[in-house]
């Protein structure tokens, strides 16, 4: 038998034999970032139900209304703290420029914590004797929270990093 013909036949059999099994898809190069981001989203989602429970505020009962708002500020502050802890627990972001994005997100959360603490102190310390004094105290609380809007969404800070933004789009718990 011709050795070339035999070698060609063996190669053909080997080549055709490989057609029956699909090659495994290449691993997603974003997998570490997706897993990291998914941890952040899980942390944020675990706090969402608490934040969805709006305080019961009856301006006709200003003392109760204040207590309810102060309690809600504590809830929001706890959620912000939990999110910061979730980001820290996730460890370093596994992408180029990830630490800078994490630092900015944590800075936004720290700023939010400071705003919430100031608002709580303002509201708790206000002299409330009637509806008018309650409304004045709430207005002062809102002023104290002005920086909260400037704190920014910490996930928005993370999403400014292109690799993390791509990971947010792929992460299971971020949709």
C-alpha cells in the first residue's frame, strides 16, 4: 500500500472523527470582572427591599413623623454601609483602572454616609412642637442632604471604567 495514501486516509479519519464533538467555547476574558461585578450587584440587591419600605409620615403627628424619618435615615445609612462593605469584600477589581473606580465609588458612599448623618442629626435635634415646626425641621433636613445628590450612584462610578461597564452588562444579578 502506498504510504502517502495511508497517511492521507489516517488524517482524513482523524479529521472527520473530530467533527462529531464540538469544541468548547473559549473562556470569556471578562469572566473575572463579571464575577466581581456580580458580587457588587448582589450586595446592592440585598438592601433594596429595605429601601423600598418608605417611612410612615403623618404631618398631623409631627413627633411620630420625625421618629419615622429618623428611622428611615438609619435604614438608608445602613444600606449605604452594606454596599460599601460589599465592594470592599469583593476585593480588588480585576481590571485595569479598577482600583481607581473602586476608590471613587467608595468615596461617593462615604460622602453619602456623611450627608445622611448630618441630616439625621439635624432632624433629631430640631425642636418640633407642631406641624409648622416639623415642616421647618424637614426643610433643614433636606438642606443637610443636599450633598447626597452630589455623592453620585456608586455603581455609576464603577461603570465609568469600560471593562467594569461591560461586566455590568453581562453579570446575572445586575439586570
